[in-house]
C-alpha cells in the first residue's frame, strides 16, 4: 500500500515538474523567437495575480456573508 502511494506521489511530482519545464520552455520561446520583452511578461503575470487575488477576496467575502445569513436564520 505504501509503495503504491509512493509511486503515485513520484508520478504526480514528475508530471508537475514536466509541466513547469514545458511552461518555462514556452516562455523562453516567446522571449527568443517572438521578441516579447521580459518586462511585458512580468507585468502580465502581476496583473493576472492581482486579478486572481481580487476574485478570491470577493469569493471569500461572499462566502462569509452567506455563512452569516445562514447563522442568523438558525
């Protein structure tokens, strides 16, 4: 049982590492082949992270409101 779990963990980690190398290769290709400035990639990443944080904050706020409303009814 433990060996099967260990093999599954190793396979998942290997798949994660392969996908990270693939993403890195794609970004390197964008910089080298298409002459995309690294600053543009970094700013786009920052914008995406900020928007993700905003979405998560709104979702957490709505979850809190729903929990408070349910608690009030009981």
